[in-house]
């Protein structure tokens, strides 16, 4: 199908699905979602000509993975978003099975999108092309076709270009798999964004002192924060290790020093970015205030996908809230962006409370779309717990110094959990949307993200302790105005 036909067909799907999403109580209130079909990775994050642009992997035709489009939202303030026509549709031979993930940069007043053309050829084998599309207005894009072909020693699992400029040179990192099935990040360089030179591997399994580390790394992102070079990657094939790597695929980062001249990257350990259930393929960008902001897919390609109830209403998945990254010592902290305070509609609760071996709830704290801020004061407890809408439980075990997030599995409602070591619990900042929760612990030292699907009538939030604890609690109802 040509571009126009694909656009028309997608618009028709969006229109047809409107009545279904309107009545869906799981539709999120302040997160980005697809109007119909499946959303996965955030793509092309950029602040361009006064607007934030968020593109996303989108299959408008099904609630499963397929030939991806680039869906597109714009915003002045990261809060109210406007849906734009799809930026890329898989109409050409070099992308016929999907315009896969990529990134955006500005050059000479134009927006340049780099993305992966995914092709299944006649023999059902994968082919991959790194492609370029250019726009003057940030809304319509002219495709320039492939600018990079698969180099030797790599399988066609070679994708997700992230481009940036440093000291007058354009660089690109790509997620890759070697013929030995090691996950890697590779580097290219260019002076003009069209001619790219292969510079070799930058990081990955069996490189830079890292042992065996997965069979494929997706969605890399390399950027400076302070004096450090941070590399994000989403490795596939890591085995669970205690409480680490509990999801099917992981997303995390390395802190290190990268020398562009030699392409040597010396780095520390891999650290997971989010310790909940639903977080993958994060991408960052520097905005016009000099902040390093991150969005991720609030989901994962795993067995949960098939059991998500929103499928009945023709859509699946969402993006996380935008988070600001701050480097503190040897840890990346993630903070909900300051703009989110604009969502606060009513300040329903702000009070010092005490729990003494009991469970308590307050009508003013209950609800489905809210922000809850908690400071933990004096305590002599072994356990502190918050129960949310009878579907999610967050508990801190003082004996083990361990935070645990539990939810009902989408498949059969049985409890499933993710845990993370936390030396001390000082503060919890919770963003609750109709079917998602994002918990920022101790100012973003750890974050836990999850989708959950509760009955709209289940609105109670209960606090409980074993022992005595003083809490300062604030709660706002949130609403997009
Ligand atoms: C990550 C990913 C990327 C790919 C895209 C396809 O979720 O697999 O590697 O470009 O999704 O939608």
C-alpha cells in the first residue's frame, strides 16, 4: 500500500475505535496512549520550534506487534498533547514490515528522523536498513531512504538509531547482535547526517570487561550528564539474579567515560532503571531548559500482553510519565518533571498521621487519578504497607530493607511481585492513573512502574503498619484541564 492509503486506513481505524475508547474505564487520563491498536517504544523525542514532539511505535491495525508506523504527539508544556498525523508509515520496500524505532535531531532548522526499516524478505528472512526522513515543519516528513546498510559480522538484529552531535561531529549508536549472538551497541559517525562511517562496537557482552550479557541489545542511548557518559540499553536474554532482571527484558544504564577519538567506553555495572513490571525501551533527549528527560514504554513484549483487558476496546499500552534524569554519585535519579504539578486540581489531604499496628484509610485520599506524596517520620516498625484499589500493594520490610510491589496478574489474578533493596525509606511519590502506578522512592533513587486493572468502584487506599510510624501525607486529585 502507498503512503496515502496507509494514512487513510489508519484514520479509519482511529475513527471506528472512538466509541470503544470513550467507554473504557482503563483509558489513562494523563499518559500518552494510542488512539487505537498497539503502542510500544517512544521515538524521536525532541523539542523543535517551540514544541515537544513525542513519536511512538504504533500498529494501528491490531493490538499485537506488526508493521509499525510512527505515531506522533506534540505539546507546548509536556502536559496537554495534540495528536498529529502519523509521521512515518511503512510504505517503501526498505521498511515494508515496519518503520522501527529511532530518534530525531535538529539541523539547519529542519528535523531529521533516523529509524530502522524492517523487512521480511521472500524467504522470510529479516533485513534491516537505517533510514532518514527530513521535515521543515515537524509534521510532514520526506523520506530519503536508507543511509546505512548492515555491516559484516552482525545479524540483521541491528536497529534503533539514536543520533546526537558532539564537538561538530554527528554520532549514532545502534542496538546490535553479533554473529556470535552477543548483544552490542555499535557506533557510527558523520559530518553531514547522510554519509555515515562505521566506528565499531562501543559496548556489549564480552566487551569492556562485561561478561556474557544477553543475545541482543535494543534501543541504546548515549549522552553526557555532568562529567559522565551515560549509556542506556535494553538488553535481551539476561537471566534473573536474585531480585534483579525479573522481567522478560530489561532496561538500564552504565555510567562511564567515552573517548570519541578511540571509541573506547570504560564503564561501571549495569543498573536497572525501573524495578516494577512495565518499563522498556527508554529514550532521552535534552530539552530547551537543558534538562535530560526520559520517556519509556510502560509495557513489555511478554506473555502479559495477551491478557490486558484494554484489548477488548481495541488498544493496548501507554508511555510512562516524562521523567527528569539527575546523576547523584553513582546512581541516576528519576524525577517526575516539574510541569506535572499543573495537573493538580484539588489538594484533598495534607496531614501528619500516625499508624500504630493498624490499617487506616481516609476518604479524601481514596480515588483513581491522583498524586500522593508521603514522608516517613519517626518509626519503630517492621513493616509499612500501602494497599491501592485492592489490586496493588506496596510494602517496605524494615528487617530486610526491601521494597516490594505486588499486583494481581493479568492472566489469572494471582499475586506477582517485584522487589528491590532500599537502605532506608524516606519518601514516596506516587502517580496514580486509572490503570497505572509510578512510584518514585526517596526522590527518584528507585522507581517502580506497573499497569494494573481494577474495577472503577474499587477506590480505597489503605495504609498499614506493623509497629508505630509517623507519616506526612499529601494528596491531590489530578485532572487535565
Ligand atoms: C523494542 C523494539 C525495537 C524495535 C521496535 C519495533 O521494543 O523491539 O528494538 O525497533 O521495538 O517495534
